[in-house]
C-alpha cells in the first residue's frame, strides 16, 4: 500500500510512521534523505500509485490538498488530528472517496491492529 503524507518531514526520526509502515511492507512517501521527494501529490502520482493521502496541514490548507488528491483517486483521504474541513471532505465524498477528519491514523491503525 502506498500513502502520501502531506506535511512536515521527520528526517531525523528513524521511528517515524513512514519507517514503521515500510517495515510492514507498505510504502509511505515523505521527505526522507536519499529518497525522491515530490513537490505535489500530482508529481508523486506520476511515479507511484497513491492509496492514502494523509494530510498534516493546518485546516485552512487542507482543502487544496484534498482537491489535488481527488483526481488521483486515492482509496482514502485522512486529515490528521486538529485538521477539519467539512467542505473538502464533502467534495471527496461526492467523488466516492472516503475522507476522515480530526483523527490520528496511527492511533486508529493500532486500535484495529491492521
């Protein structure tokens, strides 16, 4: 499974969520030394299928990320804790893409033990 995290990088944190996902056979794309980094989701989608878009931006910027993600057809758009944009999630839902707001993907992942 590939995901694209939009937000701050954790370049010096070897235990960051992307590293744990790689250990589970998933490919999480974020800024990481020695790996390609993309300026937009659209650019990343040229080289990789994107299943999950995980948004770590302030709420006022989330709508633009969701709008860019919709034509890429991810299986899920996730807005992290504190990120709320009802209109953006409504647009994703209208495109038949589930959208979760104001929740931590890592916490929810641990709850379902996937």
